[in-house]
């Protein structure tokens, strides 16, 4: 198949999933065309079967805001015609599904069929889409999609309830390449890599996000501050965003800034995650929790909040620990319990890796997308 993929190319879960999906599809023999305003950050080099088409957006004095959605629709239609695409797969409903709808109508005039699949990822439904300015068009574009998928049952149910969607929505969870996200089997190699951040007797806690308020990165620092008082530890923060400054100031005020490592955006997080003992994910809301899954595949359990689709991913007490939003004391206590009981932590590490392999490996999830595409094209 020839598949066009559109996503936000920046540092976020929907862009990560879309990019990894394209990479996996290309690796299995399909032709993938990314259509966006810049190249997705996880695309490295020129992979066989993957092509990138930039969406040029012109600025005119008449426009206070450049109309990206219209430029995107035009580019989608062009790429579909020039590259003979079979379908479009858009990630994050706003504005991508609206643009795909316009592109489908544009090529239909020329007698071409261009079905499109919309994958719902989270804040396109739980936050942005519920804004009264966007709700009617978001609902319409979802209803008019040729196929709709959701990354969790939680998000599917919320979409149906909040938007009054009557069409079927298929749940296809996020996934991870279990051959790329994997623990470091050689302990000497792992110890050498960990030495960049910690001494042999120190634990490493890690957090990975885009540092938006919903990720509550300040809570990560608060949790670590309590843990560090009782157990020698270091904190590694991967990512960047609006709350980074607040987290840096808090680490400074708590006098733990020498133990907190702000790494910024990193392309190869699969090399950092296996170094950690625990992932901390205290989000206000997660429709799935991709960072936790990537950590699980690397044999790293997660201290997380019991919100959204997280309980569909993490089994409390088995592959991680779940707490109410804002329960800093509880999360710190849970982390300390694991760090002080090596046997318990090792059992949870093994269970996390096992569960990722059993339910969320790319080799298991990719066929679900391919089958879904075939069903749409079969119509």
C-alpha cells in the first residue's frame, strides 16, 4: 500500500506514534509519505520506503494567522495524485482530519478515491476538541472519516460521550518496537552508561515528556526531593516545554539542582530509559501513556497517576504503581518502597518488560493497522 501520514512533527505522543508507525509500515514493505510542515523529529535519515513532503505555508498581510489547514489539504491532494496514494492516515483530529476531508473532496472531482483514517490521541478530544470553537467541526470530521481509531478504550468512550459520535471507533493501542526499546543485558555496559548520571550506589529516576502543564513536571521534582532524602538518587528529565523553568527553579530552591539533570529533547531515548530504575509520570491526564510503555519495554516500572487510559497500560502493583493526581507523598512513598526492596523492584521490572512484549510490541499492533486499512479500502 501507499499510505500518506500526517501528524504534528514536534515532541509529543501523537507525533511519536505516527512516525514510529510509518517506520514500521515501511520496514514491512509499504510505501509511506509523511505530509507536514516539517519533518517528524524521530525520522532519522533516508529510510527505504519513506518520503517526506513539506507543506509550504505563505504569510500575507491579509491573514493574521497563516491558514495551515488549507495549505495542508492542498498538499495532501497533490501528494495523493502525484504519488498515487491509496489512503491518508491522519493523527490528531484538529486540523488534520478536516484537511483530509477537504483533500478527499478535491481528488473526488477528478474521479479518484482517497479514503482517510483518523486516529484520536488525547487532547484533540479531551481538551482542544471540546472548545466550543472547534467542537462542531471536530465532530463532523470524525463522523465523515472513512475509519476512526483510538489509542485506548478510555478515549473511545470519551469521544462517543462528549461528541455524540455514532460511527464505529476501533481501539488500536500505542505500541513500541521491543527490539529497539530493550533493557541492557550486559550489566557492565549498563553500569558504565549509568555512570554519566549516578554513582553505583545511587538510583536513577527518569521523566520523559513535553513539559506541558498537564505533565506536572514540578510534581516530578517534588517526588524526587522526598525520595532523595532517604535513598541516594539522581533525577534525569528528558524533554522541554513551558514548565521547564518552573521545574529548574524548584530544584534550585530545594537545593537538589546538582542531582537533577535537564537533558532537553533527545532523539535516542531508547538509550536513556534502560539506565533508570523508575519512571515518574504524575500527569493530570494521559489517554494512554506512551512514555510509560517505552519505559516498560526497557524493564523500567512507572510511578504514575490513575487517570485516563493509564490503568489499561499499567497493572497497579504488578508493572507499576498508580496514585491519585497530585499525591506527591504517595508517589514518593511508593518509589521508596520499591527502591528499598530490590527483590520487589526486580520482580516489577521483569513483569513490565514481559507485559510490553505480550501486549504492545510493534509486531503485534502493526498488523491491526494493516488489517484496518485493508477493511477501509475493501469498502
